[in-house]
């Protein structure tokens, strides 16, 4: 069984098919058909959506498990210059290993090495 199906089943068990479908932004029928293994089309897009919404990411800053959507929200928001704590979090997100666009390369002529 696929991991994304387990995520989907777990969410349905914890809430309901209707609530899960609403959270995923898909129809209740689509969720029901996937769970009963009768979905007539490819499940690639559904699998991607389930992982995006229901999958877990361990946030090094928060020290807890968050959804990929919430992780994306933190790293893609504008720099919160009005709040020093939020700014530290935002800066950490820019270099986080969970960020596919993380800027982890150190500049060659950095003054930090001097």
C-alpha cells in the first residue's frame, strides 16, 4: 500500500470523507473512489495533493511536525521586518533543508571567514 493512501485513510478515520475532501479541495466522490480502489483515472495528481496537504514536515525552528502547506507558507511569505522573532524564523526557512529552493551555498568572498 502507498504511503499517501495511508495518509488519506488516516485523515478520513480521524475526521470524515467530507471533511477530508474539503481540506484537499477535491470532491467527496473522488476521495471515496480512491479509498475503494475504484478511481477511474490516474491517481498521480491526487497522490501529490494528499502529500502536499496531509504529509508531515519536521520544522527545525518550531521543533514540531507541520504540513507541507504550512512550511511553504512560512518560507514564501514576505520578510516580516516588523517582528524580530518572525524574522529569525523566516531567515531560517530560507536556508532550511526542507526548502527546495534553499540558499545553502556560502558566498566565496564571505567576510564571515575572516
